């Protein structure tokens, strides 16, 4: 039997862990690959939470996270600590996901070692290199390095083609977030069950570009919404970033019909999201989950790389203007026809078989 090829997964945040978990599981079933998992620990607590849900035990952990870490520190620390791992493992392939700093630096390090890179979720673009920052430029740079470009949608493929990517390197797979969602709903019960009164408006917001006033404006919009629509409970899942925590708790603590929670584990979050009436978020992954679960999503950003949800009507851009946030949410909470139009929109993000397509492509190409 031929020697198994080493496929090194490298990630450091909860979204990366969630979206790579289906690929890790699928690749582990292949007799031709030896999967190795290395985490940077870029987001420590949330990463560990996701690893636990999917029963992933890393082979290597760089533990780079420190309080108030900068992009300069994260980049430097990952490069320095990842080099010995690459020297020791000598992988045949590096697999990264998305647009976090870990993914970009990992792809760069693999290039230095002449190791081919597979980019899961390639081709997402807003067109603005500073929105989101630094994620938009991270994913562009990863796509220039990568040998395998696993685009989640046809739109992502077209973005790559416009930039001159090799057409044979691009495979449209669907998004692995939908694989993870299906697996969790079918196999993993929530560790925490939530029961809030009335219709639940679920909120997450933590993007770097919103830290200079955007989070406070979002909180203002939420306060206004509670004054406009009775019978709702706004549930804000607060990212552990201290800058986000400080603002949200200052602006919203003690407010009637607003509940602040720490981020639950992924299975519990899926349960909470599934039972929500409306979602307000700046998260890319939650835009996908909302579309898959047919829950209307208001996107708390000026631009999004998940344009498919906007185009099908599953999501709507509202930015961080308090008046617009409150008005658009009120509209969906009070206009049953408008709500139904968004709820019935097509899910453009895949059928839950993305990991299968990724592994099949790798088997055909590398073996």
C-alpha cells in the first residue's frame, strides 16, 4: 500500500475550527491521508470550545494568544512557532480556511517550505481591501498562494476567475459551515438550552472595523428597537474581546428585554439560532447559518463578502446606523409578508456535502 500523505490542518479561531471540522472528519476516513491538526490558539477560549464540540484533539498547539494582541504580534508569533512544526512534520499539503490571520500566515509559511496549500472558502470578496480589515486582504493573499481553491459558491469562483486564477485549480464545493450545521443538528445535543420569552432577536457583533464607534451605534439601535416593538427579547452573544465587552456591557447592561450572554458552545448556539425569530450580525458564518435555517438576517456591516444571501433576499445590509437598524428590524417584526419573503428565500450556501467534494478532489489530484 502506498504511503499515506500528510495533510496538515492549521487554524486558530472558532469559525475556522467549525468550518474545518467536517473536512477533518472526512479526511480521517480516507485510507490515503494522514490528517495532522495544528492550532495557533489565536482565539483561545472560543477555539477550545469548538474543538471540544467536534472532539478534535490538536497534535500541535502554538498558544500564541496574549491580552490585547496586535496583528504584528500574531503574525510574528505564528511564523516563529510554526516553522519548527513544518520542519518536524514535513507535510505534503497544508489546509487552511477563510481569512483569519492564522490562515494567512500559515499559507505564507507553507509557501516558504514549498508545501502546496488548499484554501477552503476561497474567492470571497467585498472589493474593499479595508472592509473587513484585515480579512479582505488576508483572503486575497491566501488565494494567490494556494494550489487548491475551494470556492463555496459560483460567485466566489467568478471572483477568482476575474483575478486570473487558474480555472483548473478552482472547485465549487458549497460552504462547509452547512456541513457542520447538519452534523451538529443530527448528532450533537446542546449543552445549554435557552428559553427566552417572546420572539428572540439574536445579536452578534464584534468586527474590528466596528470597534471605533460601530458597536456603540449598534447598541443604540437595539435600545431603540425595544421601545418600538413589544413582546421581543434581544439576546446579545458578546464576543470575549475586551473592547467589545466593555462597550456592550456599558451600553446594554440592565436594559429591559435585553439579555447579555457569553458565547455558548457551537451546538448550543445552533439551538439558540434555530429558535430565534430574527438575527442581527456582522459575522460571515452566521449569515450562512441564517440562510440555511431560513431565519432572516440583518447584516450589521456596510459591505459583505456573502453577497449571495443579499441577492436571494435571505439577508439585508443595514450597517451600524442606529435608526436604520431599529427601523429594519421593526419592519420584519411587524410586517408578516415582508418577513415571509425573507424566510422563504433560497439558501445559496450549499447542500452539506462540501467536505465530501473537497476530499474527493484532493484524492484525485494528489494520489
